[in-house]
C-alpha cells in the first residue's frame, strides 16, 4: 500500500542536510559575482563535495577536526616558555620551608663573618711583623701567627689566646742564631681597637733557640772548620787552621753547658794542631802539652845518624831522655853505639816526650835540621789555649728584658745544631 502523497517522508536517521546546499539556496541568482560561475558557487561546490564525501562514509583527518588557532611566533613562544620557567623556579624556591631558608641565610652570614675575621687576622699579623722588624732591627720581617678563633672577639676583649713568633738570623755576640721561635700565652693587649695597639703584657712565654752548625762553620771556622754534634752535649770541631803560611790540621772537642739562667758556655778540650806527619802541637803548659814529634817522626829520627847526633848534642835533650853522659859520649864517637842507643824501645817514646817549643828557644837551628819552619815555630807559642778556645767558643747570652724574666731551661746538641729551650714570665712589649 502506498503512503499518502501529502505525508512527507523523512530521511533516514543517519542522513543529514548539507549546509552548503542551504547556502546555495540563498544565492540571488545566476547574475553577478555570486552567480553560477562566481566564487561563491565554486566554494559551495567544493563544500558540497566534502559534504558528499562525509555522507558517503569518508571520515575527516585529524588535521580537519582540530580547531583553528593563531600561529605561535618564535619570539613570543620563547618568551612564554622563559616566563613559565621562571615562574616554576620561583615557585620551587617559594615552596622551601622557612627553617631551611633561615639556615641558608645563617650559613651565608657566617661565611661573610669568617672572611672578615680572617682578613682582620692577616692584617694584624702583618702589622705586628713590621713593627717587630723595626724595633728589633731585623734584616727580614719575622713570622707572626695569632692563635684562637674568632680573632675579632679576642681583640674586643683585649686578650689573645696565643701569639707565635719566628725570627730568623738573630745576631748574638759572635754568632748568629739560626732561628728563634717563641710562643706567648694569654697575651693582654693595651689597645684601642685593631689599629691602635700600644703594647702587650705576656704572663707566660716558652720557645726555642737554634744555633745551626752551618752558621757556626761559616762564622767561626771561616769555612775551614766544621762543627758536628756527638751525643747530647758534645760538639766536635774538625778542619784546618792557617798558621804562618801553613795549614795545620785542627781537632778539638767542645762540651756545651748552661751558664746560669741567661746563657750557654763551651768548654774546649782535646785541642790539637797537626803539622803534617812531623809533629803535633797542643796548647798548654803541662808535660803532655806543647810541640812534640809524632811516633813516625821519632822512629825515623832513630835511623838518621846526623839528626840523632845533633839532638844528643843538646844537654837539655840528654837530660830529658835520661841517657847517661857516658853513653852519649860513646854514641857521638861510634855509629854502632849510636844505633844501640837509638834502637832501644824506650828511645822513640822518650823522643816523643820532648817539648820542641823549649828546644826551639835554645837551639832554633836544630829544629830547622828536623824540618821545622822558623816562622811556624815563632807563631805556635802564641796559639795559647785561651786564644784557640776563644776562636772555637759557641757561647752566647739571652738578652735581659726590660721587664720580667727570660731564662734558659735546657741545652741540647742535635744533628743540625745546638738547641736551647727558653721560658719567660711577666714580660712586656711596647708601652704597656
């Protein structure tokens, strides 16, 4: 049965009207720019085709479903991204707890305060070094180290925990002290601020003084005598000493001891000058001291007939040898008798006991026959024990302070020199 003619039929539920057909219906007609051949008709035709594609089941691509948006230019995009990043950074910092922010601030403040404190400390140490250099007339500024932390609070309290002073090359009588190191404890300042320090009181001080063997060798030995340590209190002196144009081999021992509370002294012993293999000179007046032949020279004398007869011709020598006059007269007449006399075991020992200094006063020409230089024989008696001891003396005294006490506590010989420990009390520096 047919449906009535006047009943409209509806399109299927999945069929939709094409909007471009509706726009075409609004066209004014074939005339004008919007006519059948105009641009509007062409646009509608393209839209109708797209609509037909949709009706036929074709689906639009993703790019056609996206809504239109204005393009993002590079600069504005970067600006937008930078601003977003800064907002995120500010947002992360703003999210930190207040306690953590406070700790960070305190750490930064402490770092600045520590830097300021260290700067003030370096300034004070440099100022003190320059002042000490001028007052002590030193060739170089000493090293000053101020202990304790923080420094500025100590200055405000006018009290320093400790001050360590190291002074190189300090002149002390005939020698130079290689290094003086002293530490002052609980120093009380007489000052108005950091730049107006007038003086200081030092209740307690301890330190060390070193006499370097290198300096002693240069100053006392004139690069010809060397000093070396042996044991706790003994120093050996070895080298050469020029006398009347001859380089005599020098040997001496020095014992170091404390001389009261202010200085050290040396006792020089075992002083000896060797004149080659011919003789040995020991300054002094005892029987074992003076100028004596060596064992080798005395033994050689026994085999030299002319020298032996010349020696037996001096009465003082004969008396010193203890040879009977009859044996001496026979030895002068017969070489065989002389050989028997000088060949006795006691003759070498007796010849070594002769003091040739006394013999030089009586028979200077005899010593010339034995090989001695007259100028040397004239210079040796002037090298007395006090003269040699003074040349090898290592003693010195600690200067007396204007106020307080400074004393020696211990003296010890080390491998590199002589170490002296000092201590002081009630000392003052500057105008305090």
